[in-house]
C-alpha cells in the first residue's frame, strides 16, 4: 500500500463509507484515497477526475488497471513520458520520467460522480501538489472537473479560463494549463476523444515544453 499520508484521509463521510463497503466486497483492493504517482522532477503534471472502481481504486495508482489508463499510458510512452506502454499494477516497475499524475478527487465516488462539496473538500490536496510544482510546468487537465479543480486550487476565477478541448491557458504562477477531454471509456468509445486527438494534445505539450 502507498504510505503517503493522503491514503488515510476520511474527510468526506460519504466517500469514506463507500470505500469501507468496497473493502468488504473486494478485500484485496486498495480501496482508500489514491496518492499521486510519477516523477518528483516533473515537467508535465496530469490531473484526472477520480479513481475508477477496478482501476486506481483497486491498484492504488492513478489510471492503473482500467480502460482510461490504456490510452493515457500508451500515449505517455509514445511521447517519452512513460517507460512502458502499459500500467497494470503498482509494482510493475513503470516509471514516468518528467511526468506525474494525480486526481482532483482522491477517493472513488459512488457511480463515479463526486459531489460538488467533495470536489471542494479535496481541493487542498491538489493545491498542495500544485504549490510544489516548479515554474514552467505544463498542467494537463483531463476533463472539465479537473480543469476547474486546478483553477480553484490556484484561487483563479473559472470564467476567465473557459474549458475547451485543446485550450491552452497561461497561469499567473508561470505554468501552462492545457485542457483535454477525459480519456474515459465513454469518451473514447463514442469518439469524442480519439487517439489522434489525444496525440494532438501531447504535441501541444511538447511544443510548450520546448519553448520554456
């Protein structure tokens, strides 16, 4: 189990109760808050929504073991941010050179839908992660909730930074926020997000990092 203090958090009663039920149903699952994963010397910081039931909630590592992680880790590997194209278990030896991944909400929410209060309640963890970033990092927000969570963590007004796929926002702290549709099963199967579109996002990221 990840020993990060975040894994002991029980600040949201509904989520804590849900995870307790999951641990009874799946005793081998992590079923606790999921800490960030990747390179402490990150140039790319990826923010997703929340752990998936049979993915990060099971393995204890973001986007590991679920459908959303398939396209994410394949793309990270293709663009040099992952040592291998698959993430299957927390002890599989995968490394993310220059990249770190977290979620806006650290716990698995019922029906994959955190409440507004739970998103806000968890925001101080994201704020601490963002505060620790060096200057000139690219932050990739996977979906609107992650996008808005980043802005709230920085104390910025949402209306000044509208979410749109491939939108690029220069933040006052000196970092760049790039938006993408989330690489969820629904988005990829409906082709709202294609592999080509996701590659385009990472080409943007490389261009931005090359210019820093």
